[in-house]
């Protein structure tokens, strides 16, 4: 707790001592060494800002703090205007509290979930069905909407505050699997195996639910939301978003997309998918199965 408070104090100190610059977008550092997708979000945000300069003033991304700040605390820092942008899976409450930019990051693939497991449990997962999976315990974030989605679908969830703790719990057998999106899990596993070499990926079975991840900004900052959305749509239209996904370490293993067509999918419902989710805009989503 003392270390977290020190980190938050340092972060606020950095904000207060830095001169206010309208051309700087403040974001937090990665949560831990396992949070390898953080670099992708920074690079994607930078891309959208570059693409927006056709219409908006140039802005740069400034990364602040030492990381290890919880998801819930990060959302409060955004609400308090300590940071300018954060990325998160969406739900109704989050879209009421913050201003979403309704373009799914990773083209909607956040809702496709593969499993990090311990090697000793591999046989348990081979051929597993929905009922059998519901009897096991999934590690998930305390404030992640995924936790509600899984629980609403009668899955057992161990809610965990710290991101890095979930890898430790999985290694210790305190949960059976750690569902991760197909763009996050593989790169995170490479990092986590430095500490926990007996963790592995199981991707023969994939959980699927409609669940976009968005950039969020403070509701008092609608111009920034408009700028990011404009730049994002430009990047999507000219192919630079797809090019980033094809080359980045976090997302390149997704391709070719044909590799996913013969997997076993377990479809779940999302009771808290906001009404304004652009699920009918095919330009914004990738579907891995027919």
C-alpha cells in the first residue's frame, strides 16, 4: 500500500510541476512488466494524433508515473483530470462517468478470450465444454467489466486488484485459468514466463462476447475526443491501423486470421453492452468465425 501511495504521490507531483501544455496528452505508465499491450496503446494513440493533424493542432503523448496503479484508481485519475486518456473495456456505467470514443480498439477483438493456464492443468482443458469450464475458477480484474460478464454467464471468478498478481495466483494454483484477449495473451505470456516458466497458452477453446475496448477521456474534454476519433477513422480508412496491427508484437500473431476459423467457440452474452455500441458498423470489427 505504501508503494502505491508513493507512486500516486509522484504522479500528481509530476502533473503539478510540469507546465500546462495543451499540445501534450498525459497517460499513465504500464501497470507492470507483464502489461506489454501498453506500448501498443501508446503507439496507436500517437498514430491517431498524427493522422488528426490534417484538422487539429499537433499533440504528443506524455507518459507519467511509475505504473502499478490499479485499474479503478486510473479511472479516478481520468475523472479528476490528472491524466487525459485511458483505454478500457466499456460498460454502461463507464460511459456515463467518462466520455467514450466509440471506435473499438483492436477492431473488437477484446471479446475473444484465450486462456493462460499452468502446464500441469493442460489435460483438464483439452476438449473442455462450457459446463466444465464454469466449474473452474478464472482470475480477472476487480474492476474489469469482464468479471461481470463471466459471472452473469455463471462462471466462477476470482477478482484481483493488481494485474501482476493474477499471473502469480495462476502459477500458485489459486485460480485455474486467466482469460486474456487473443491480442494480449501471447505477448504477456512471453513476459510472464520470465518469472513463471510453467505458464502456457491454451487457445483451442475461445470465449467470445461482444465487448469493445475504447479510448476514454474526461467528459469536460469533448474536443480531445473529437480529435482522437477523427485521427482514428483516418488511420482505419487509409490502412495504417491494419499495418500497425500486422507488425506490432502484441497483435502480429493474429495474422493470418484464417488460423482462428476452426477453433471451438463458447459464446457468452454481455448484459451491460451500451446501446450506442456501433456493433453494425462492419468497418470497425473483425469477426474470426462465420
